[in-house]
């Protein structure tokens, strides 16, 4: 081979490798919720920790509010390598992988302490499922307990017939249908507009979503139900993860563990504060009445049975392990 030509090839390969390494070291991290939401704020904390612990080898830029990829696009973007890392609502993917609805089993783990035990019971099987989807979970963080938002007083399902209900996964759609409502799939970033235009008239979520989206501009009532504490998870493309050195993975894992713990503590700290803000802005915030709650619990039993049917032995093992921890 001509020496000059060989040198050109070597230089070109070296240049390509340098560019590839540079691209791999600078990670865009799409997140679905607003920059002021505690999940997004903790994403920035995580990015800073990773930058610090890896001595700048991994530089993560957070893109909040669905600005890089919309919420429903984030998991696939990470799976396919369009983004190396991202955050998404775990149970948004139950149609593809029912096991990922472990945190939406109604009225099972309704406190932060029990929710942490449920995650401990589910973690191994969830990570195995994610590996099959070309994903690795770095950390998870729970939302406060879920309750119902309406634009009127609601005492039972007699008051919910025909209401257009914003759903964010199959569990919330099931609640809507069982209560005679019409589920409408709407991402959090689009919720304010949907409520303002009447596309949605009610939804289930935490106080956090109501506060972030200023739902008091459209709705009047929030009913505390604490049906479950769903989790967001920060995921990384498995190929990207496997391509990192052991020391880099260890440093990112350290950052993830610290951020997950801090995010959980922040969620718990804010839970009642969100209710105070909803009240301060004119909303009625109260516990669900006995008739409505009894209906919800009956629906919850059906949903639990359906989830166990969909997940089989793995789902049952998660519940068995959790119950062993809490008995």
C-alpha cells in the first residue's frame, strides 16, 4: 500500500474514533417534566454528580419539559441510541412489558417506606426486563401518592359518568373506564392546554402535577386517594452502558444511588406542600369520601388480578417478596 495513502487512512480512522469518543462522552438527557419539577431538578443534580465523579469524562446535558423528545418518545429514543440516556415514567410502558406496572398495583404500597420495599422486591425482575429492552435503569424516584382532580364535587361514580379523563398509562385508563369516564392519553407537558380547551376534564396524579401545571385555572377539586406512588426512572442505552469502563460505570452508579435517595427524600418533603399550594390557589383539597373510596378499592382489586394474570409467576413473586418484607 502506498505509504501516504496508508497514513491518510490511519489519520481518518483516528479522527473518526476521536469524534466518536467525543460524542459518546457528551450525553443529551431528555426528561418529560418541566425544569421546575423536582424530578427534572434532580436530573440536573445527577448530571453534575456524574460530571464530578467521572472527572468530566461524561458530560450530561438535561433537556427538560419534553424539549428534546416528547415524553412518549423518550424510552424509544434511548433504546435505539438516539439519546444515550433519558427519564421516563416507568409504568408508561406496561403495554409493552406488563411487569413495569409493578408500581401501579392499587392500594398495595401507599407510603414512601412501603413503596421503597416494593421497589426492593421488584428491582431484580424489572432490571432483567429492561435488559431485554436494551435498557439499564440507573435510578428511580417516586412521585407523591396519586389522587383525583375534578372540576366539581365527586362523591361516587354517579358523579363521574362521561367525564373526559386524562390517562397516562393503562392503569389510569382502567380507573377511568370503570368509573364511566372517557380516557384520553395526554402527556404532562400538554395537560394545561388540554384542560383549558376541554380535551380533558379530570385526571389522577400527585399534587406535584397539579402545582406544576397550575390546574386551579381549570379545576376545582382534588381528592386524596393515595392509590399508588408511581416511579420515574432514569435509563441508559445498554450498549452505551456496556461500552463504558468499569470505573466509569461505578462512578455513574454512585451518582445514581445518591440522586435516587435524594430525589425520594425530596418527593416526600414536598408531598404535603403541594396540597398547601393547591389550597392556597383556591382548590378544595380533601380525602375521598367513603363511597367513592370503596368503589376505587373494588376497582383496584380487579386491576391487581389483571396485572398478576399479565405478569404470571414474576408478578406473583414480586408481591410475595414484598409481603414477606412487610409482615
